[in-house]
């Protein structure tokens, strides 16, 4: 189940090697941010069916800046996959 704070990865596309946090959900849409390319002010809009859930969640009440979001993802072990 995709909900606010879930850590997800797109299944296909140019961002498939990146991990994102769901900032907001609206119907079948999820608004994602990674704090780097997709900042909190410029969210990525993606349908739920195009996302793979990692099973971990992030407490969004503690995250207010892009730097804090990047740091939280890194501390949980989610960083960009290098091919």
C-alpha cells in the first residue's frame, strides 16, 4: 500500500534507479521527492501502479528541507543504484 512517507522506486523510466519518498497521494497519483533532482518544491507525479514499494517508511514530520530528506534516505541505506 502506497501512503504518505513510503519509500518507493519507479518500475521503469529514466528514474528507475532512484529511490523517492511519497510526499502526498491523491487518488491513483503519488507525488514523489528525493531531495536532489526532485525537490520538495518540484515533486514528481506518478501513478501508483508504476511504483515498487520498498516496505519502509519515513516520518515526514521530521523532514522539512531537501537536505534533511536526502540525509534521511541515505541513513536508511537508500541511495542511487550505480550500474
